[in-house]
C-alpha cells in the first residue's frame, strides 16, 4: 500500500462506503470467525464485509488461534474499522461446551504463542491417531490430504470426514461422524481437554479480558461463573445473536449481579452458516466496548506496576 490514504479512498469503493457507513451507524460485533479457524472468509475479507455492513467496531475471535489478527488489524486500519483483537478457546466441562472469549489481547505475547503452538501440536497428534485407527479399520486416508483439506484453517475431524468422503468410505460428513468419528465410534480419539481455567489463564497472560461465551451451552450458568471468577473471568456474553430479547435481559441481570462486563456478537462464520449468526446483527451496546477497553487498560496498568495477580474479587469490583 504505497498510496496515501486519501488517494486510495477515492478509488476503493469499500473504503469509500465504509467511511459513509461510519457516519451513519456504528454497529458493533465482538464475536466473529475467519477461515484461519472455521469461518469462510479470510481475515481481510471479513473486515471488508463488516465495513460494507456498517459494522465499524469489530472483534475477530478465531478458535484457539491468533493467526488471523495481523491481517485483520491491517485491513481494519485501512478501512477505518475500530478493531479489537480476540480469540475464542473451546473447552469441555462434562457434557457442556464452555467457550472462553479473550479481548484486547497482546497477541504477540511469547507465552501465549508457545501455549497455542502446544495446543496445535496436540490437535495434530490427535488427527494422526484418528488416521491410524482408520487404517486399522481398512479405510486408509492420507494425513497429508487431511491437512490440505483444512486449508489455512485449523485441522479437525470434519477434514478427516471429507477425506473419507473422497475415498468413498462414507456418504457425508454426518455419516462419517455417526459411523466412525463421533465419541464412542471406532475411530474416535478423545482430545486432551483444555479446562476453562487454563483458557482464562492464557488470556490473562496476554493481558486480555476473559469472557464466558454463549452461556446457554455451559449448563448451570451461575455455577459456572462462580467456578471461573477466581481464575479472573471478567465478562459474560449477553448479547449473543442467536438469543432472543428476553434471554439478553436475563443474562444481563446475571452479568450485573456478578459485576461482569456484558459483551455480545453474532458468532459469524460466513453466509448461511446458522440462523441468527448474521454479521453485525447482535444488538451490542457501545458500553460493552468501553468497559472491555477500560478493563484491559486497568489490567495493563496493574501489571506494569508489578502488583500481584491475586485478589481477583477486589479487581473485579474495581473494574465493574
Ligand atoms: Zn463458541
Ligand atoms: Zn464462536
């Protein structure tokens, strides 16, 4: 980009229309995925799409990776989109999906990068073991092909399923899961599970703000919050695109009761992914962004001052 911003803006319809959109609205979306995890658009395309829709405050929260944040931040700066670097860790607690979002991360923090590389290595080992099991079941697929099918995204069981379809062993991804890849089926290998406390610890290491995602998947929401507060949970995803207004209100009351920052977003993965997950369609108040940024600034100030990381309750009281 050798051109000056002004010259580029006149010639680039996305830049021009995004500046117009910024004047008319300031929609916020704090939960989106790119093809660096399991979304359809590249990080830059996602930011472009957000700008076109008037989503001028945007967080990218790919699963277990910060790999898309550099490209997204660069494109956001070009288009005048206010960008919030994020991540979403997937963890399981018994039968429940407990996902932890992290915001305003220092995404080049070496300890975070090391931990993410270890998680990635564990994922690859798991997929290798699944491929080995398939070979023993007389359904050989090439590990290399599975990795190719994942493209820039994170390798997972859906890509094994697609390799199995190519080889003619199964009809569909669902068929592959039902017969071979799901829990309890012959090619299933359990994943080394990340606990939510560890996810929060990693986010805090990178001086980010940890938030409990789409709380309705977590079982007893209040019990989960109580469990995670001592680790440093600071927010609750209240304004989730798939939830109705009554649910938003209910979750808001819980967030207020625990002094948690209410955040929100669409969980956009691309067009036609799931109803309610349309980019920019979740009603996220500007207050969410202000409070996230205040919290991040306080965490930074506190760590720069070298104060201990204990006494989270007092910290939350100050941050709330
Ligand atoms: Zn999630
Ligand atoms: Zn998500």
